[in-house]
C-alpha cells in the first residue's frame, strides 16, 4: 500500500480539463460551484458533500434503501421510480467512461508508476488518447454504484493495476475503516513486510503491524485482508523473497551489508543508486512507486541487516 500527496494544484488542473465535458446536469439542480466542489474536494470531505447534494437531488433519499437499489440488476433498477430516473441523470452528467475511462490525461497528471495497492505491477502511461497503448486503471475508493456523484472526484480516482481494481471492485471502503493513499498518517504507515518459515525449503510472507493506535491497526489489517495483499505477495515468495534470503543464507552473515555499504564506497554513487543496481528497487518511501516491490524488498532487506 503506497501513499499519495494531496495536491490542490493538480486537483484544480484536473477540474479545468474536465469541466467542459460534464454536461446534461441541468436536471440535477447543481451549480457550477457545486460541481467544482465535488471534483476538487479532499477525500475526507467527499461523503458529506455527496450526502448534501444527493438529498437535494432526491429529497427523500435514504442511504440504506439506496444501497439496496444499487445492488439490483439493471433490469430491476429500471422498475424503481424513486431512484432510477435521478441516478440516470447523474450518470449521464458524471459520465466516467467517456470523460476519464478512455483518456490519458489523468495518468500523465498523477505520474504514478506502480499500483497504489500492491506496488507489484507497473501503471506507467504509454501512448496518448489518440494512440492508446497502456495506462493505469482507476479504482473508485467510494464505488460508483453507491456514490455516483463522486465518479469524477479527483481524490476518489486511485491509479491501480487491473488485478487490484477487480479485487476491490464494489467493496465498501471508507476512510474510517480502510487506508486511503491520500490520508495515511504516520501511524497508518507502521506496517512492514517480514517472513517466516513455511517448511524446510520455503518461506511465507508475513505482515507486521507495529502501531499501538487501534484505529490504524484495524485499518491496516482490514485493507490488507480485503485486497488479499499478503496472499498476493506469497505467490511471489518463491522469487522475490527467495532471492533476498539466498543472499543472506548462502553467503556470509553480513553479505548484504557488504553489498550495500562496502562494494561501492569508493565510487561517486549514492545509496539510492546502489539499491537500484543491486536489488532493482527504490529505498525511499516517496519513490517506492517508481519500481515494483520496492516497499516489500526494502522491508525484507532491513530485517536481514538487523539479523546479521
């Protein structure tokens, strides 16, 4: 799980790009400023804004009742006369598939190189809107089906790989129960990858949570569980983890330390460059997104160095 920094300038730039594409919103009774607030507001304000505006659009709106409507199949939804007409109007105006879904500008703006959730798959942008090749998928932290007014909100669009996006799907995430990449506190970051013996030959990936803050501990645990991140990392333990352990156990106890601190000490090479050359990772938190498995491998390397 990686982090992103709040950026008012990027949010505003995003809004300026898409505002002319948001059309057919007259039936919703939303002003230009209302729409701007929905697009640029920070994550912690999105649910209250959604509640404010959805009750203006549908005066007798009931959250539990609407969530039941959201679960229905399309043919069943059409029979609903309370929600369906207005939700159709919202989806027609805040049309994610045509405004974001087929464009590349958001991927370029965020410049996030790997999946925010798993940090194992690249989400680099290749090509452009006219020459489509590759870009990130976007997970809606607050799902489109339950929060259609947030379908285009800048801080609700998280660049992820297709695997994590499909796994997350419509799971009901909230900032009270799950980690949000833009809102992670120091306590929310107090987790690290480790390992334990599975059998004589193989090892399992393990998650250590070191915070004493119960809220953060629960959020970390629930996020990893709901996204199956440890299971996913375990599928790579015979490669990514095994390679690091081989360095530690097949050579001298301080072999990794020698690689990192002695081999290149007389050369004008930074610590970051050494990590990139030897392990193919970025060692600094703000750069983890630039190379797959950076957070995972850095945690394992740190553990091996402590146990030398």
